[in-house]
């Protein structure tokens, strides 16, 4: 039996063709990388209409006639920045809401400094969010606003809406953890054992870079290897490179988290799972989910490794509202907001849902928050953040 001959000529031909193709691709990649790249993020025009300490309120300039009369406030997480919702033109949650005729506000949590280390969940919910909600109600002359929370910001939105349901017309939660006693996500398993007191007492504010590294370790092969292999393979695609750089800018723009907020969130939520049990206490008041009687739209990702579906899907069964809806999209934690595919259904669905619940005429508002009340609130929080007492 004769041994088959190795087709050396075909192998060499194939290698030569691949080398030529790679050379052409690298030449084009060099043109892309050395040329002008548009990588700015958060470019949709807005105005800062309110500020308290580090926290700002953005109001986006409308581009279409208003279709939803009740204004919408977006609350992002304290981890990373709200600029993810306006990452790039054509794939921007903010831009899409404006195209749908939504009057849009969004909180910018800013960058905490050492003086913020003792600010807890109570301060963020009952002072910052509450004062911003009252400001919008007074500015827009409406008794209630629509509220949409993202991730940790969604948890804050649930807490606020349960404590002050009379101020919220409709509530939207997206990739929002409310049940933490699950074994699906590695993050939940880790957080149960994390020495939160030791970490908080050591660092004060929790460094954003440390949190980012922890998130990378949740899936290191995909987040630290596959991602950059994919980048190399598409170096000659200008649009891909621009979007990749925008995402990297957002990922590594990581504000620290106020230490007490981190301590309370890990203990009350991840370690004791108090929220879904109606046992969480914020500002001396129990957070009772049955007081969420407003319409609730709950959206989450099927392949979310940070906030898996099991952490989100219990909420609608625990609230007092009879008008609830769960939507599970076949994407991950960030894909809901940046994927062009899901942008085509995510924002239009929310806008349509709001329009269907916006038919009643806006009632004459009760007196809004006064300037004196805002001043008093600011004095409360200023006194708190300047008190350097150990806990």
C-alpha cells in the first residue's frame, strides 16, 4: 500500500494567498487606525437643569413632537457611567427615546470623593432621587413622573417607588436585580462571602477599577481574550473599530462607589436578600413591594451573566400592581442597550407601553417642592457628608 503524497504545492499556494490577504488587511487596518476616528460618546445635546453636590440632572433637547406627556427619568447604576445609554449615534437609547417623542431626563451620579464615603442608600434614594423627582414635577407642572431604572439604578427606583408611590406614574425596570438568593450568577455566589466590612473600612469609597477587575474575572476568557482577538480580526472595519473604542472608553470610565452604599447594598441585598422579602429598611421605613401599585414593565436579558433572569423575574409577582409585564430578551447585560438589533425593539416597546398608559389628562399639580425645601435638603446632605465619623 502506497503512502499518499503530501500536496506541498497546494499548501504553499494556500499559505501564499493567506499571506497576501493578511498583508492587504493589515494595510487597510493601518489606514483605519492612523486615520480620523469618531469615538466621542454621549454626544446627544442636553442641558444640566439641576445639580446637588456631585449629582447632576440632564434634560435632553427634544427632536420630535412630544408623544408621551409625562416626563421620563432614567436612573443608571452607580457602577460605571450613564453615558452607556448614549454610546454612539444610531445605537443610542437616549436618541431613540427622543425619536419616539419622550421628554427625557437622566441622572449623572458624577464622581464620588472621600467626603461621600458615608453616603448610603437612604441618601441616594430619599435625598438625591427624591429631590430630583420633585424638581421635575415642579418644572414640568405634573403630579407624577415616569421612572426607568437600570441595574443597581433599577433597584434604587424600586425602593423609591415603594416609599413614594404617589410620585410615580409608571415604573420600568431593566436588568434590575431584586432577588439575590440565587445560584445562577457567579456574582451572587461571590458576594455572599465577600468581607464587605473589611473592604469598606479599608478603602472608604470602593475603587471603580477594582470593581471592573472583579467583573472581568466573572468571565475572563470572553472579556479579556476573545474580545481582543475579535478586535484584531476586524481591525480593517472602521465602524467596528470606532464602536469598540467607544465601548472601551465607557468600560474604563469607572467612578468609585460611596463606601456605605456598597456596604448596605451587599449586606441587605446580596447577603440577606431583604428587598424581595419586604424586609429592607431605608431611611427608617420598610420597603413594601405591595405599595408598587403603578404599572410595571420589567425587562431583562436571558444571557445576562451579571443579573441573570432569576434575579429579575420574581418582582412582578411580589408587587401590588395589577398591570405588570415581563419581557426577557435573548441578549446579555449590555446588549439590551447597545445592540442595533435590540435597539429596534427595546425603546419602541417602552415608548408604546408608556403611550398606552398616558391617555389620562394631566391633573393640576399639587404644590411642588419649594426652594426652601430644596435648600433644607441640601443642608441635610451637606451636614452628612462633612461629618467624618467612623462606623
